[in-house]
């Protein structure tokens, strides 16, 4: 039974740090003022986001008009009423710096997800924890209870420094340069609420990695990414960081640029502060679509950006916290609960232990100790499972638990002799699935289950892939078993599809009067080397054919792989054209009469349709010329990829731009019957008819993709690098997707078709 906000405020009292208590009091008062109409929605939105409180898609149960809505994968969802900010549940994001958790925190999360949510705690791809179906009035109580165990939700969302991530095996990793944990912790709390980090135009993400070649930190997809390095001077070893800036995924991903090969450890906090000040001062504020640091770094160039940061660093007022937060770094270490002891080979091990040990157990750099990965299906753990993990963490180790960017949990410092016992206890709790780090361990964003931006059911697809791959686990040799699959419900890459071997993001296509869920297929992203390479889309496949797509691609990789050839090298050797041929026959959509299953999404029996257009007396499908024209545009984008792959950067850039131009022309022709031929006139008419009228605007990114088109037109003919051409190709693909969406909205009803 829930306890009131006032009661929790009284009960917890002195157990909450005064500054956190005061912040939560302020937020509670702001909720009251918003409900009474004394704070505007737009102001309160940023306030609640900075406290980690999100709105969410709410299709479960009944809408306020009494119509049935989508049934989600979450059972027994609590409801209070119609779908409004105050009556419908939302999502609470909880920051877990570097993923570090202890037993008391696990138990508190268990209590909260049981009492306020749907009994599920969800681990995200940023080592956060999310509770879904939370009511806004309950958030102050949740925040106070979290604060009582040392957790804050402050700046879990919003235009702020998000959760600082770090390698989950930092400190026990066999290949690390040094333990980055204390540095990640220091920067997380130094930047939390920092006055120089309150005026960003968008979010700011930080990550730490102990070594360059692994993936655990994913440094190169962050705004601020630090890799541990050392330097020898006068016979003494100095710690520092190889610093990367301006990375990011999202619709158009960009790899971070090298800022400095060696930033001394004592400079990492002031440099971060200086970068924050430059970003706050010069970063975009009005257009959120270009407000990330990556756009500022691209605009200025890395040399000019570094010059500005160096100048900013010189004028910073000295802050004792720069070194104060790091004063105990040299002495920082985790300790085991038990003495080291090796696994006994002789005794018969529990059934399934060998496979679990192979995939889920990592031998630490400290002899006799191991780290165990708990592979959570889609990142979900129940309250009961969290309490069991808390018990295990007290029994076998000193509560050293961490979340991972692959939506799992790890238990560190388990003596190897205890592994059979730990396995048995985890198995009883349903937490011993032996798939950690394998192709079965599919990662996914929430997608259409709860995210307002979701286009296709990423969780539904990920769950289906996980189930099918697990069923054929015996066939998955190391060639296939080590691949990674990541799924996003839209182009925003919350599922990190760009850095997967096989990545997918949700889109849609029209088939006559129906809308069909699809996924764009991306191949050849690199998870290793801190997200070293981003994949490119090769085509959109109906959602229901993605499992077959995975089978075909992996089967061919197994059959044609050269000795020790990586998947990335295999895809590069095959070439984009040949890769596309592998999926071409899967792109066809059967008619609704032939197979109605294509017209619903994974985990959702309802028809995936935004409405019907008129059907003629012969019940034939209405096919518009634009259907063929947009397919041709998509082909042009793909051909630009082939040119880019061949090193023809100028031609690749031209083809990507022309694809955008032809997409705009197709929409003009559909709406008016005729369209101009000259590029300038197409752009002008598109701006007037689709951008200024907001017909082209996506509900969430507004006119971002149209602005990309206008920018591409302005820069047409200018020389591009391989990287900027790659970015243009990404923008062209998204612009064509936006053309598809615009056409779908215009043809959703006869009335809309006539706009």
C-alpha cells in the first residue's frame, strides 16, 4: 500500500541529504502550482524532465473516450483514469552513476516498482533504471525514498548532464589501464546541478572506459568520452585520459573527435566544466534538432573548438572540488567478502552450469575472483528478482553490483569456488539464462510499448528474436553466437542500432489503404573499439520478416566467412549492393487479403493502421505515383551509399542530395498534380507548401528533416569529406522516411488527402 508524500517526508526525515530534500520539496510545490494553473506547461515540462519524470505512451486499458487501446507487454498495469499528464501513468528515470548499486538500493528499487509501477524495473542502455506507469503525484514520494538510499533522479532527463556511464568491469578488467570508477563518480557529482551546466540547448552525455579496444564505455558515441591512458615522465607514471568530444547517435550519428591524446587526471573536471561553458554559450538553443554538442564541434571544427575550451579553462575560477573529488583516487578499491578460492574441477556441477560459466562468467584480473553477468530479457527485472540479487550480493560479495549499457546487471568479486552455488540461486530466481554477450542477448529501447516517439514495436521484435535465437541456441557456433543485435523503435537510436552487427530501427510504409510496420536494416556497425564504426541502412523490411532477414544474413556469414574475419570486414567485403540483394525479396508486402499478419506489429494483435482511404467499387487498391517515386528516392539513397563505399565522395554527395530533391518533388506532385523541375523552385515551393504550413512536420522532431534538406540545397556542389558525405546520406535517408510519413498522414483519410 502506498504511503502519502507527507508521511514519507516525515518518516525519512534526516536520512535524506538536506540539499536533496530541499530539491524534492521544491518539485512537490511546483506540481501543486502546475495543477492549479500557476505554472505553464512548457516551464513545468523542463522542471519535471530535470527530475527524471517523463510522459509516456499510454495505450493500455481504456482511453477517456471509452475506446479500447493497445495491450502492452506489461501485465496488470495500474491505471487511474484518462490519458492526461495528471491521470495517466508516465515514466520515472533514475540515475545510477557508472551503474553502481548496492543491496539497499536494489531493495528500494524492488519496493518502488512493486508499489508504484508494474512490478518491473527496466535497465536502460545508459545504465539507468526506469520505472514505467508512474503517476506524477507519486514522484515526490519515490524521489524521497530513493534519496534515503543515496540515489537522485535529478537531471536524469532534460537539457542537462545525463547519467555518467562507465565500463561495468572497471577495476576488475584484465585489459584496463587503470580503474576509471572513481573518476566517473567524481565527474557525475561535480557536474550534478553545476551552474555551468544549466543552460544547455540539449542533453550532454559522458562516458569512461578503462581501455581503447573494448566496447564497455562506448566512448566514441558520447559528447565527452574519456579513455584511461598513462604517460611516463622522469621515471614516474602519470594517469590521464585520451579525451574525445562531439560524439552522438540519434537520427544522424557522429563519431566523437579526438580532443587531446592526454589530459592529466587533475584536469578532467575543469576541462569538462570549460567544455560545458562553451557548449552553453555557443550551442544552438532555438532549434533542438541541431542543439547537441556534436553540431557545435562540426560547425567550429575540432581545432577551433579546442582553442575556445583552452581559453575558457584559463579564466575559470579555481574550484577546490577539482582535486577534492579525486583526493582518494589512489586509494580507491573494492574489496571482496571472501578470500580468493578457485573453482573445483572434480565435483559434478549443476545442470547447465558449464554453458552459463562460458557465457556469463568473466575471470577478473584478481586471481580467484569472477564477475557474473545477469542477462535480463529486454533489460527487465521483477521486484522479487531484485530482492534475490540483493540477498546474493550480501551473501557472496560486498554488495558490488553494476548495471551495464547492454541492459544487464553484473555481480563482481565472487570467489570462483562459490560460482556453482551462485548459479543455483540465480537459476531458482530465473536469472541464470546463459546468453550474456551473445546474439541471443538482444538489446532494445521501449519502442511503441511506452515511448511517444515509437514507430514500430522494438521490444516486440527484440523479444521475438530472442525467443527464436534461444530455441536454436545449440546451432549458434562462435561465428554467429558472438554477434550483437540492437533494436530501436524509431530513428533516434536509443537502442544503439548504429553500433550493432545487425541493427534495426522502426519505420512504416504504405500498402494501398494500409500502413505496415517496418524496420530499416543496418549492417556492419562496430560494438568494439568503443563503438568504432557506425553501420548504414541497406533497406526497409516489413517487421514480420525481420527474423527471416536475421537468419539469412547470419547463415551467409557462417557459410562465406574467411578465417577469423569479423562481421564488419565480411560486410565490407561483400559490399552494399550485395548486402541489399540479400534482403530484396523480403521487402515485398503481401496484400491484406493474402496475409493480414503483416498489418499488425509484434506483440500487438490490432491492425497497424492510421486510417483508411476510400476503396473503389471493385475493391482494388489505390496506388499513387508517389508510391513508386519514393521507392525510387530510397534507391537513390542506397546508390549514394555504394558510391561512398567506392570512395566516390563527390558523386555520393550529389546522389544523396538529389534523392532529397526528388522526394520533395514527389510530394509537390502528389499535392498539386504538377511539380517544378528546377532545384531552386522545388525547394522554394516545398518550403512554402510543406514547411511553412507545417504539413511536413513530424509530431516530435517538427521540421528538422526539412531543414536538413534546405541545408543540403545550400551546400549543393560544395566539396565534402567522407564523414560529411556519410552524414548527408543519413540525412537523406531520414528525409525520405519523413516524405513517406507525410504522405501517410495526407492519405490517412479522404479529408486529409485533400489538404
